[in-house]
């Protein structure tokens, strides 16, 4: 697996430099080793919020444990601010970690939990009081100093865990699915809080999650992880609008995969394709350069089309657009958004989902509906089998 299929926004001032990291674990059943990280290399910018996004088992937690020193890599190097920390013990690394379980000491008050890292360093009591006060103010928990963790809500405990991790001013804060145990509404509020804290302090955050919404809402860049490597590392906008391959398209957001035929480049950003005999200009996006160079007129390609780009319309084709009409198979309504599933005429093996804000009362399963797709709305997307 390549390091990334797309990384158009590499940091100008990297603080973390991970080089050729590999890790395998032996298994009793097979007697062999399972490769969890595969020659992984990437950099994280100073003050950046980078999210590692992937499904369970992709290697993201193993990566975090290696970065914080709880796991040892088989091969590779970890550089922090230019210094090699690969072999350093966890307590010697200017790195702190926030876990999903919070890991607060139940017998300690909020004050003592937050102060604990500074007490280990024998920091003067006056400095500890000042720093604890600053952290409580930062996480908006002033006045809770005397409470114990059992008397706090899930969101409050999470804030205390973050304050404790930040009080010693780490160069990087690692967060391992810290919001996973919270309910939906509290998780949304904590996303905003985490980003506010990160911006206020200017500390580099490396965030681990399987939740695409968290990644899109909070991150400066996102690395989509799969099988021990990165499929794509880029800004949320590029990840969403131009997934590098079909795995990325399926994993982030609601993306339709539309078959097409390559015609020719239009300019450095756009290419012409044929969709069911209609000509459409699509973005080259994050399509790998070597794969793009191999395309010939008539080559089959796949387009990534976000559901909101399919616009319900009449049989008249808008300018600079193509028309996709077909039989509606399903209609669902969720929170002010209507999802319309249909099969385009001439593409019997393709099912597309269009998103429409509000309700279209005149549509029902079995009816024919028409949707327009404008030039530049879709992007080339590498088929998984080609990666």
C-alpha cells in the first residue's frame, strides 16, 4: 500500500514526522504474524488538528500506542520536533493521551486529577494552583474543583480528562476516540469544545476516530486508514469532494459511484467523460497521476457523485448538465432531507441516491424521476481493484 493516494496539503512546519513505521502481531491460530502497520509515513504540522479516520481493525489505535510509547514498532522512526523519540519511554515523551474511558482516578477530586501530572514533576504548589485554575477555565469547569468523577456527567468527565492531559503543556495531544461513549447531542457539543480548546492553545492534536462526522467537523486534515496504511490524506473538503478511490468514497459521506467512459482531458483540472452516451465534464480531483496517465479514450472509469449534486428536475436538461432519469425504488425522509433512490435508464446495475431538502410529495416508489448532474460536480474516482 502506498503512503497516501493524495496529500496535496502537506504541512510547511511539521512537528511530528513518522517514517516507515511497521508493526506485526503474532497469532496463536495461524502461528504467523498479522501486519497491522505497513511501512507508514506521514507528517503532522505544528498546531494542526489531524484526524486518523478508519474502521475497527485498520491499525489506528496501534499507531497511537506507538506514538505515545505504549507499543514498540518493529521498524521505523518517530521524530518529534526534530528529535528521535522512537525508543523513549512514555513518561519521557512530551506527548499526552486522552482515552475513551477517561481514566480518571475515582478517589481523587477534580482538582487532584488535573494537578496529578504536575505533582509527579514536583511542581511548586502555587504554580499547580495557577495552572489548574487556567485549565478549569479553559474547559469551562471552574467551580467543580472539589467534586469527584462519580458526581460528574460523561461530558464533564471528558473535559477533566482533557484538562489533565493538557496541564503539562504537551507538544502533541493524542486522542483515542474520546467522544465515543457520549450521546449524540453531547458528542456534537464536545466536538465544538475540542476544536475551541485546540485553537486557543495552539497545541497539535492527533485524533483517532471511526466517526466520519467528527473527522469532517473538527479536522484541518484527515487521513483515511485501511489495512495498516493511508488511502488518502488531505483536507476535509478534498476528502469529501474528491475521494482518491472507491473505498474512500464509500467511507466518507453519501457518495454514488457512477460508471462512465473516459473521453479526453479538457484542461489541467477537468476531463470529459461519457455517461450513458451523454458528455459530462468532471474533475480530475485526487485521481492518482500514474493511473490518470494510463487512461485512454474509451477506458472505463468510475465517478464519485455526492447525493446533493443530483438535482430533481423536469425532463428539460439544464445548461452544462446531463439528465439521469429512471425508476424510483425507495424514498426516505430524515430530518428535513429526502433521500430518493433510483436506477438510471441505460444503467441497470447502478443504483443512485439523490438528496433533496424538504419533501417532494408527488414522488413515490415505481414512478419515474429525472435528475440533472452539472459539469464539475462529479470527480474521477479510482476503482478499488486498481489500487
